[in-house]
C-alpha cells in the first residue's frame, strides 16, 4: 500500500533534475562569467580565460563532436597533459552524451593500443608531444573501428614531434556552436568517464564512472577541504589519473581557477604559487617531496597556508615536517581508481597538534574515514562479510559502498561481480580499524605497486621478465622509496648455466614497458617457494625492505 506521501506528488522536470558535474560549469559561467577560470603559462604570454569563455569553448567542442557523429555512449579518448584542452575535454565530451577516456601519457604504445580497442574509441585527441606514441599505438590496433585523430598543439610545447591527426584542435572546434544546447544525462547512472587501472592482471581493466558519482566525488572534495569560492587550484596531479580525482569538476563547482601545469617541476610549481596565488594542489608523495627537498632559493617568497592533498602512500614524518616548514597544510586521502580517486580522508583532530612529529605522522598515515558523500567504508572479513573488531589489530579487507563507487569494469562482468560481491566494493587492501574509527592499511592482497601515484601490476612486469631467455623464474614486489613511495623490485632465478646482469635485465624491460614500470632493483637468487612450488612473495617483501 502506498503512503500518502506517494499520492498525487509526481516527479516532474519542475522538481527533479539529474545530478551531473556538467551543471557546475553552467552555473559558474552564469554567476561568475568574468571571473578567471583558466591560466596557462607565466609572464606576459600567459593564456587566460574566464568562465564565460571556457563554457563557450566546451560547448563548441561538444557541438563539433556532435557534428562529427559522436553521441550518447560513444568513447572519446584523450592523450593530453594538464593543459586547457584537457579541462575542456572534461565538460565538452560528456555534453554530447559521450564518455571521456583520459589515457595515461606515460604508457607504452602496446597498452595504449589495447585501451583504444577495448574502449572502442571513435575519436582521440592527442597532444603533439605524445604523437609518436599515439602513432605507434594506432599501428598496433587490432580493431577495425576507425578512429578520428585530432591534434592538440600547445604553444608551451617546444618539441619537434610531427602531428598524426587529420585536423588541429582549434580548427576542429572553430566550426562548433558556442551556444550548443547540450542536455543533462537521461540518467545519473549514464557513464561519464572510462579510466583504466592495472588491476592484478597484465591487461588493464576499464573502470566506468557515472554522472552521479563524478558529481558527488567532486562535492566531497570541496567539503573535505572546505574549498572556498574562487579557489586557485594548481594542476600538479595528472588529469588522466582518475579524472584528476574529479577536481576538474570540483573547481568548476567553486568557480575557481585552473592553473594548468604542463610539467611537474619544483621551480614551475613555486613560480605558479607565487604568481597566481595558488591555494590548493594535489599529488602523490613524490610531488610533495619534490617541493620539500627543493633548494631554498626556489622557496623564497612562497605564501603560507597553501593546502596540499596527498594520496598513493602514507606521508612519512619527514614529509609532514617538511610541509610544516613550508607552511603548507597537508591532508592525507585514500582511494582507488574504482572509487573515483579519494574516497576516504584522514581529518586531523585538534588534539593531534600537541603531539610530537612522530606520533602525528603515525596518525596522519592512516587512511581515515569515509568521504562525506560516500555511503560508508568498512574493514570486513571477506569470508563472513562481517566487520572486524575496531581494535587496531584484527585485519580485514577495506570495502566501500555508496555513490563514489564505479559502475563496474567495462566488458568484464566476472570481475565486476567479484568486485561488488555482497553489496560492497572489495578494494583488495588489507587493513585494521582503530578504536577511533580510522582505517589503517597493513598490506595489499593485490600485488599492486604504487609508484609516484601510478599503479603497476607486478604480474605485467613479471610477464616481461619471463620473456628474457636467461630467466627461469621471476617475482616482483614493492620496495619502499623516499622519492616515489614505492618502486618495483625484481627477484630473478636464472636458468642453469645462464649468466646476465641487472643492467641487461633492466634494458630488456625498457623495451617492453613504460618507464615507470621498469624495476629499479634487480636481485638474483633462488626464489623461496612453498611445497607446491608457489613463490612466497611475503618473504621477498621482507628481503626488499632490508636491501
């Protein structure tokens, strides 16, 4: 029997609208049309656009894509650094109903080719710097689906690579209508983005985001940081990484300023902070360490109170201390590609300020509590699906549920079903729940190495190692690194009578892997195994940390 509150109270366009981050840029342009939205470059040649101009360009992009045949459910890939075109892609592409696939610019051609095929990309935008990789990737594709390639020429890129597309980006959008009448998605469940993650197998898995999740993740970012109106956000975090943790949409919601940064370098970061009044930036530990360890001359005149967000690995005491000396406010968050980037936060309590740096670092290293608009996070026994005691000792698996969880893995129902089994997203990370309700990771059930904020599949690296003619057995584990957080450490057992060097192994890997996936350390030994012949990685992790 229906309630009286369900009778004659219809849902109509007057009292209900789909939640989407596309609404954020529309409002920014309406309310703050003349406020600065984009900054790219330094000095007198700096490119600046306000929110009215940015919104018009996004609509032009959407219009041009629609005229070229792109529509609802189509995939549009981009291989771009943190430039204005990348910001525009986050709005213009989904305005057509299409899905944005931002490709990691550090990947090898084989992996890029796989993503283009698997995601069924119909159009791809590529920055001139990455044209050689894209050219190779297009040649390696197995799919017969034609791809329309559009070149994006950034004035700040001074390299000599040849374009690979049929038209330039500016010429492409010039034919678009700046008043293009885009519409909100028919359902909040409609896909907005496709992001690939290494997972636990060699082939990446395609993580699908929906409009509701993108919007709620963006709003949660704002709430966790108390992000003010007109915040000035510096793009040190790659926008290809979980859609920049959804910050392209968060900045629009606050009518803030996108300070684009083509390359992450200490001087460029400090110059941008001083010149543009940067208030917020995000990054893996390596980015913050880069600033902490920069020469004092680069830090001169840097304003106090800049808010920094760190994820990818727990911030060590030396980083926290260094950030305090800079006068920066560091916030630790945790998440996965499957949770739109950060989905938990480690909010600092006032009582922590009285503690010594070591204890503060221990407390800040925890993964913390659920984001505002994530329904919940729990540490569960994966067999019983019951929460473990909040005793800081009993280990379980971190699980999420709520809006800030992916739709699933593209074309992979088996993996989707396993990941969302029991009504929870299974992260694969093992943790404890402290008595104060904060989560702390203890180990990973998935053999993923997080280096510089990027996921590396150990299985993928091992597969390449096994291709070396002298390798009998190989295992790759994470080794702690003060700069990158973690780097791949390869343990290799050679065939009888074989002889090779660590340099030869590394050179072999460089031929088949992206640079950040190549092992930094190679150890030759007899691999520890169980009675059934399974390699004991937990023993190798101990050895890696003791090196």
